[in-house]
C-alpha cells in the first residue's frame, strides 16, 4: 500500500526524480495553453450520455459502493487479530517523503 503511494508520487516528478524541473513545469503550462478551447467547451447532449449510462445502472451504482466489502472485512479482521503485517517505519517514511515533496 505504501509502495503504491510512493510510486504515484514519484511518477509525478520528471524522469523518476522527486523534483520537477522548471523546464518541465513550463512545458506543462505550454501544453495546457495549447488546448483547443472549442473542444473543452463542447456540450454533451443528454441523449448521447444516456446511451452509455442507463437509469438502471445509476440505481445499481447508488445501492452499494464500488468497494470489495469481503476484502475490506478480511483486512480489518486481520488487523484486529494482529496477523496483518504493518511496517510502521515504512509507512512513516512514505508519509514524510510525501510531505517533503508537497513542500517543494
């Protein structure tokens, strides 16, 4: 779980580094400015949207969250029993690294 967080944060940097260079920031802003605004402002017809999402599908999605309840219960029980391996040092290091990256 912690590795997943670290990997996501490190992917935000350029070439795997934790610092994003000013050149990459400039190129990102240039790419954002280059977006065709007419495409961004397109309006969708509600009939087009309803082709993909039916009312039944919306009701099904509202009934239960998209969470694997069985896996969640299994992990909660393992933590309560003390059988789930938790490396507190690894978690603390990952959180501190994420904090340092946010501050940069």
